[in-house]
C-alpha cells in the first residue's frame, strides 16, 4: 500500500510538472470562455471547479458567457462564419445530441478525456447511461417536478404526494403553474390518463395519443398559469398565487430552504434530465489542449461532489454521490435534497431525448394551437 501511494504521488507530480511545462511553452491557451446559464447554477460551477482550477494555473483567465439557452443557434452561426469564440459550452442533453448530429460538437473517448472515479471505476462505468451522446460530457442530473404551498392544503386532506394530484381539482383546488411547452406536460397527462410509464412515448408518437394528452390537460386548463422562465413558479408559490406548480428542483430548493417559504416538494414522477459540457468543433490546438485539461479536472469525482455544496442537483458520477455533504452556506445536508436520493427517486420518469428530437416541431405546433383555443 505504501509503495502504491508513493508511485501515485510520483505520477501525480510528473503529470503536474508536464502540464506546467506545456503551459510555459504555450501548448495550452492562457484564456477560456465558458458558456452556461447564469444564476445559481453557473455560480455553483464557478465555485466548484473554475475558481479552484484558476488557483492551480497562474496567468490563466476564464470568462463566462450566459448564452446556453441559445447555444445551438449561436454555434451554427459561428461554424458558418468559421469563427469559434467559445471554448466549452454547457447544454442540456437534447441540445448536445443535436449539436453532435450536426457536427458542431466534438466526439470524445470517455477513457481518454475523463478521469477515473475515485473508487477506481472507469469513467465510462462511473457516468454509465448518462453519456447519452458521443459528444455529451455529463455534469449533473436535475429534474422538473412540483412544489406546493403547505398552508393551502385543504383541512382534513393529506398533502399531495402523487403526480395525478395535479389533475385533481376537487381534492386540491387552486391554480397550477405548468411550463408553456408540451415537454413533460404531455407525459404527465398520459400517465394520469391511465397510460403505463413504459408505453408513454409509444402512445405520444401517435396523433391519437397526442390528442389524448391534450384532452387530459384540458381538464385543468382554466386553472393553469403558464410559465416560461424557471424563476416564475417559485415566485408564484412565494406570492401565494398558485397552490402547486412545476419547475426545476434546484429552484424549489431555493424557495424552500434559502427563502424559508411554506412550500414543499412533490417528487412523484419527477422528470429526470441531464446537463453537461460539449466541446465545440474547430478549436485550435492550444485552446483544445486547455479545454481537455480543464474538463478532466472539472468533471472528476470530487469536483462534481463539490458542486452539490451550492445547488441541489445530483452529480452525474456514481462515485460522487457518497461525497455529497453539507450546503456551503446553509450548513444543511444536501443529499436528501437531490433528485437522485433514493427517497426522492422512488418513481421517476426519464426524459426521452431521441423522441423529442424527432417530434418536437410537430407537437410544439399542436400544443401552441391548443393553448390559443
């Protein structure tokens, strides 16, 4: 064991010396532009791995661009102009698939680019099925789920704990907030209209199934406030304008734990989604060398666990989960607030990226027409 530790330490020093030599000889770029979403999520990335990486690399500068919601369109434009100004881009998994299919994101080998897990697992095994594209480098698992006002639960009635409570206006009266798009809403509607979880996307692929979902949503349409920004539902809940509403679990964590509002989570049928990095194609050698070095550091076991100190999104590595500790400022244990915690993940629904890549435009058009009726 002692010999192994010595060899490991020697290897680590050799690697560090090699990186320092590479940087001093200009083989790695001395600046990076990282693209993310702004807000608390980007702040968690900056604190967990950008700042520690900067401390290790004197003379390096990192700038942030908050354009991830426009990543596909902007990378297309950069590619056409032959001028790639971004080095590393945070995107949702479905956008990573699109960018990969269009040749705008770089394919990679997990065993070459990513660090092994701290438990000795290979990177490919540690991330497992969350590597949903040859170009997608997973960071976090988040979910879209429901929060509700605890002080608005009718007297003598149990608090809502099942997804179909959303459609039960008799037991749980009051306004709901739903995102102004078909994704997630159509799936929940079919689940609550008797469609088995494993059959949802087969049904939704048909005109009849799409109409079935819209008909179910129509039963609560008059009581729905439609949201477009993730901050909308937490604000509506805090103001008491709705009884329950969907949004990202990290937003609900904030309104519950940081703002101390009378709101609780309803985890049933939370829709899992993924967020991670893509490396744009077309980077020069120095920029690509820097990005690869940063990615290996920023997605290792400890760094992804560290991010969970600042936001309630589950780390994408299995080896990171046991290292999730307390919130850096609130001092509360973060594991129970993760969508991946066993108590919260008893009944989850995994977003089907391929389905929505194929059907998004058609179902969007139907959904918007239905909204306008």
